[in-house]
C-alpha cells in the first residue's frame, strides 16, 4: 500500500500520533494525512491514516494541522552540566584519557529548553583548550534524573581542537601548529597500535583506539581554510578514521571544493556566515558556500551555550536564508548529523525500528514563527506546549 511502512505486528498498547504531514527524512520522503505508531519507545509504523489502522486502546495524540519530523541532533554542545562547567583541563596539551560522562546532569534547564526548541539528542563534548580534550557522550534530552537513562552512547565522539583555541605559550609543543600537529599524529600512531592489540593495556589511548575500530568518530574543532583542510588531511586522508569537521568557519569554505572530493562530514556553525568588508564587501552563508562547492554531508550546530541550545533548528533557518537548499537545511538538523556521529541506526529519521524521537511543529521546521508543540523522546512526551510554552 502506498504511504505505509510497517515493522512488526501490532500487539501491545502504545501511542498513535496523527499529524498533517510527516517528514520522515528517509530519502526525503513526505507523507500527508499521516500517522505514526509508537511502541516500547520505538517507531512501529509510519504511513497515511488511510492505510494505517489505529489499534484499539492505544493513546491518541492529534495535531492534524501540524508537521512531524525527527528530533534535532546537535553534535557540538557544552550544556551537559546546565552551564559552562564542562571539561576544559589545560594543564597538559593533550588529555585523551578524560571523559564528559561524569559531568552530565540529565534534564538540566538547558536541556529542557533545548527540548522545547526541538532538540532530542546532543553530543556533549569537552572544551577546546587542548588538542585532544577527551571523550564526549551522546545524551538524550529526556525527562529523567538517571544518567544511564539519558545516555545514548558513550563515548559519542572524541574531541580534538585545531586552530586558535588550543594554541598555548610556555614553550611546549603546543605553542606552534607544527608542534600540535606532531603531537596529534603521535597519539594517532599510538591509538592505531592499541586498536590492533588483542590485549590492550594503555588506558590513555583507549578512547582513540575505539575510533580506529570504527565505533565512533573524532569531532574536530577547526576553522580557517588552512586548519579546516589540515583536519581532513590528517584524520581522513592520512589516518583513515571517521572524522567530523566541526565549525569550518573563518573562511574554511574556501577549501570547500577540495573537501567535497573527500566526502568528509561537515558540522558547520555556530556563526553560519562569513563577513568580509573589503573590496568585494562579501557576506556569505557558510552552509551555502560548502554546498555550492559540492559538499552534501553537512550538519549545523550551536556550540551551546555559544548559541542557546533551543536555537539549534534556527541555525538551519539561517543557513537556508543565506542560500543553501531547503532539503540540505532540513537534513542538517537530524538525518545528516545522526549519520555523521555513526548513530543512524537509532536516531535521525522517522522509520520503523528507530527511536521514537519526534518533534511536532505548527509549521515548517525552518519557520521560526511557528512553535514546537510537542516533543517525544524514546516514545515519551517530554514537552507539550499546552502545559507551558518554554520557547
């Protein structure tokens, strides 16, 4: 039947969500007069109301004039403590052994307002004061006080910083880019050996070794054309490991064509434009610039709280306003970041079998004038505008 996706037989009480339109974000599929069936925290079926029967006894949620789409996935966030208290230890130039997990405060105020803005998963990461600052963690923005209940995956990524922030004085190797890049390659070599060791015994590189096993990616803070492509060269072309280029600002797009040939993941923002007040007097959107150069694997980010967590989707609005295509903007907030962080088997699309992380909005996801009305995370209602509008 047209417009119907079904994963398994209907047998237990669950949720029936009826909306005007569903953007599944799976091959850009759009379903009108839509219905989503949710059971045990996962999506059971997605289809049109004409084709998909509502099981008796299930909870009914109706937003017949609204649009449902997958929850936002912000890959660059520092709001896990509810403030600025993330890991940013700068005693040594590299701290690959550190982890964010122990700092996570589930359902803190930043997470609650972020959820009200349509974000359902964040990659909580350390600061950028050192070249390697430790392991981040994928966190669901759900109403729980238990860290284990909120964590989707640990590690979510390993944080690396190249360009500006980690530059340091004092005469050690972190004082120059040549020294910083030498150290990064030294750690990469050690981690590769550890990943191949059947009996690993070096906890200082355990997080990086997981990247060489393909379990999660590097997320690299980088900016400027030189450092942005330097990240691609070092991690993707030389080391051959999963990597997400995060920021890519300050003219990083000027190497966009070279990056497009590699297919590397780009996580752009939080300032999604480049302003140059010289003879050309140019003001350009970064996502548009990378897209025009041939890149298709693009997500946006907030670097929250640089940009408030709840304004994550608005970053895609800005990207579209400054010239990128609508579908690129839509995919930049859910399906693309989910794929980049190697979690597309759980989040980022509304298809059977994936987590029921669903946003219901009064209008287009990219229209800042229409509010988020309801958010489900793991099939549970975590935000309902009728109770109290937070954003």
